[in-house]
């Protein structure tokens, strides 16, 4: 299948090309809370069982009883069946509805049909291989016991009923994950399945401010039945007032659902199409966060997701709200640990990386223990196959070192529409999964088509300026273009992306010329030519190589500067020519150090040159100009802008040095790791450079990188006010590219891995899962 084709087996993907507006409208409606709630037959049945306060012979919520009577399926079941097949969720919902009707002696024919459905499919309940709702062995057997006490008879063998009841006893004795506290919390969550066997005084310790237990209508309804708690009745009253005769599996969950949807849109690479709706959701989330509202703070996943999304979208919040998760016990003592639920762990790990200070002990602790537990669960294969790739990716590519379009691709290919989170019953999903997938696939393929055209242009540009004739130079259009796509992946950023790739090639060629590819005469000649810029004709060329390099730099730059001038409504030549001149002089200085075998005396002396020789000066500012945001001279000369560029450059330079110090150790070329190792040896009066000193120096450099990265993240996402937000983010994306490219091996990321990444992002079409029949 070519890059422009879609999977013909998925009609919706073809349909999305013609009806993108309708798809987006559906997603927008869901984002604004306008979608239909995911109703739960099981929870509705439990609410229907609650007797009226002061009059136990009457239903407190008769509208729920009526809803059950009017929503039985033709086969006698209640619930969301899958292609007509009986599932444990349907069996559980059907049994709950039968018990609810029997409680009030309503609908005898409905009860008969429901009992027969359960009898025909009873063996499904005993199938250990089929998917089970949370706590099924307790909730189903508890309802079965209630039904038998009411005199209901099921057309099944007595031994099968005994088998189901035995499963409950096994579950009660089973040790799940986590601690004793985790098991207590889980047993409280499924209390309706225990009924009178439960210690309801202990259960009520889990009651929330809104009167619910775990925001679960079924657990709260059982509390109202067995403990007659007034606050539980108040919660159920508000629930039925809002939803009428049917209730959802969780309430409230509006904020969690909306944050999940925002998170999904970001993971799928289409969040920019819903910027206004997302901003409204995050504004509301921010208000809830600042008011310490229970809906956010009481749920591990919601709190961690809210923290990460708020911080990454410029909301100024402290990590104090995350303090409750600073110790591993918060997870070990939770229902999540008992059920081996990995999603809260993954969210906590991701949130810990949005750290603006090395002194933030809360986030450092969360990051440390969550990463450890995730790695342990991976190695012991305790993570589901569907979630394993996402966990592996998160651990390999932390937030400061990921390639977003590559992440988008993986998420799109793994995305399963309508693959919802099964709770005690009912499913929670966005309600717009198919539309999200269709939009994401279309956007990814559309961007790839643009990328491929740009890559072709880049290859023709290399030939136009004869760069492929330079025998000393590394001219790698695909790898260079990947370095442009990673930070500038949005389709409409074509000019900025092409300019980035061209300047990566040009600065790499210059680096090769100064790093042994040219003579001292050629290097000096190129420095003077670049210094003169528009007056270079006064100088002349000492060799064909210099002529090729300079003409490519000069003419390519001027073409791009003309485009930038139209966007900026002013000339950018002086600023950008200055960046090239600074780069050339820095490379010349480093070449002189090597020729004289000079080692800088201090790290400050080294970085005063090294940050510029890393060559971001000609690359990033030009692409930032081409984003189209107006950047007056005073902005690009401001302390904030200069600091952004310096931090990105220092991070890149030190990452490069940490990746290449082994190769450069024998060449005499200055390197931050070697310089720090020499300083350590000097302090200990030792001779030479020992492996221990090099290893310690490498750790020193990594700490500087981490501190610089945090400062850059803080400046981009919180403290920056002079440079426009979109422009600031390019500097953050730049540091991410450096982190990925210099993540492995001595010369950075392996060529094979880099080629695989380029293929996935630029060349190869998506490998979509066939739709489930």
C-alpha cells in the first residue's frame, strides 16, 4: 500500500477523507461533554434495589425499576452484548436486573426470560479464559446468593451453582497485588457482592465528600441498603436527578473522561485541531486543581494526568498536589495494585518528568519509584500485551527524549476503537474513538505525503549546490530531514522544516571541513567569506571545496531569509549572518585547539566556544522566524531568547560530548567529559586520566545536562513571557532531538535505528490493525 492509500477494509477511514468536518464535529461535541453517557445496567439495577427511607416495602428510585422493565433485550438479557454473544458482563447485568425486579415483585415475565437467559449461558460465568469485569467472582456470586434466597430457581445443575459460590470463597482468600490495605480497599469496592458479610462500618471509611463510595453507584447503593447512610442516599438522589432511570458505572467522571480524551488527541497527533476545546477543558481542570477538588485529587490517574497536561500547557501549578504519591505505598495500598492496574503507574511516571527543578523532591521520588515498579513488572511480564509497547516506549523515550511523530505512529497503530476500560460492569470510553482514529490516520498520511515531497526537494537541492561532490563531507538528506521533522512535525510548517534540514546539512559539511576535511588555509578563507557575507566578492576562494560550501550556505540562506522577511515584515539578514559568523569562528577556534593540542583550562572556556560550535545558531533561529510569529529585533536580542538558545545549545553540546568522548579521547579534541576527568585527576594529583575519573566525569556532565534541561523546560512552559509560546517550544523540541540522536553508541544513535525511525516517520505507511468483525 502506497503512502497515499488507506486500508480499504476500514470504510470509515475512506469516509473520513470526504467528511473530515463531520468527524471533527463529533469529537468536539464529545470534548464539550455533549456525548451520551455510558450507562450501566448493573449499577442501575443496584440503585433500583434501594428501598425508600422509612418505607422498606417501596423502591426509593422507581424510575430505575421502570427503566429496567423497558430495556430488556429480545433474548432475555440486559447489558451491552458483543455481536450477540453472552459475556460475563452481560450475565452479571442480567442477574442484577432480575434480582432488582424480584426485590419489588415487578415484571414476572421479564424475570422468567432473564432467568432462562442466565441458565442457557451459565457456563460462561465459570469460564476462566473469558474477560471478567472487576470483582466478578464476588459480585456475581453475591447476586446469585441473593437470588436463591429470594426463591428464584435457575435451570442449571446444583454443582455449577456450588462452583460459582466456591469461586467467591477462593477470591476472598486470594492475595492479589499490593498490600493488606490494597485488599481491604478492593473488598470495600466490591462490597455489594458481600452484602451482610461485609463490615459496613469499615467500608464507610472510604466514603467521599460527595457521599459516594469510590464514585461507584453500585457500591454506594449497597451502602444505602445495608447501612442506611444518609449521605449515600443524597448521592444516589443527585445521580438519579441527573440521569433519570439509568445511571453510569462511575459518577462523577466527567473530568477524568475529558482529560483522557485530551490525552488521546495529543497521543494521536491531532490535538492542534481542537485547541479551543482543549483550552476550555484545561481551564476548568486548572480551577478544580487550584480549589483542591476531590474529583481530581482523590484519583491517582486523574491527578497525575491533570498535573502533566496542565504543566505542559503553561498552567503555573506547584507539585504540592502530587505529594500524596511521593511514596510507593500510595500505589501498593491501592485497588490499582491489587488489580495490577498499570495505567496509574504509567501516568505517575510521565507526570514526574514535567519537573522544573532538581530540588523538587516530590517529583523526583515519584519518578524513582514508579520507574522501578514499571521495570519490575515488565521483567516479570505482569503487564498486558496491549499496554506493554506503551510502557516500553515511555521508559526508553522519556518526555525529554521522544520523537513525537514516531510516538503518534505507534499510538495510531495500536489504537483499538471501542476498546474501553471494563469496570465492575459497563465500559468507559470517549464515544468518538472511530472518528479520532480516522482523523489521526488521515493527518499522519497527509503529513507523510508532504514530508516525502520535501525530502525529494532536499535531495535535488543537494545536487543543485554540488554538495554531493564534497568527498570529505557527510551529506545525509534523510537523517538531516528526520532531525527537522521531529521538532517541526506539523504539516503546515513546511518552510521551517526544509530550512532546518538544509542548515543541518550545511553545518555538518562545515563541521567536517573544520574537523580534518580542509586545510588551515581553506578554513581561514571560509571564516573570512562568512564574516564578509554580502561583500564576500572582495575575498575570493582558495579552493573549489570552499567555493561549494560557501555558495551553498550563502545562496540557500538568502532564499530562506527572503521568505522570513515577508513573514517578519523586516530583514533578518544581519541577525542570521551573525549566527553563521559566530559558528565559523567557533569552529576555527576548536580547529586551532586541536592543531596546538590545547585543552581549555576551564569548562567555562570550553563551553564559551562549544555551545556555538554545536551549530544551533544558524538552524533554530531561522526556523523560528519561519513559523510566522512576529519576532521584533528586541525579542531576538532579549535575555529570554538568548537564554533559550544557549540552554538548547549547551544540552546538545554536552549530550554530543557524552556520546563521543570514547572516540575523541585519542584525538586530542577537547570534550566536556575529558575536560572534567582531567579536572578530577588534577584535584587528586593523579597522573593521566583513569577510567574511574572518566566515569565520574561522565556522571558530572549528565547532571549538568539534567539541570539545563529542567531550566529550559521551566523557561518554555512556565517562566517565558517575551518569546511567543510556539517559538519557545521549538527550543524545547530541539533539546529533545539532541537527546534522541545522542542516546546510543559513540557517534550518537545507531545508523540502523536512525534509518528505522526515518522510515517509520517519513517513508512507510501506517500498519493498521484490521477491524474486528
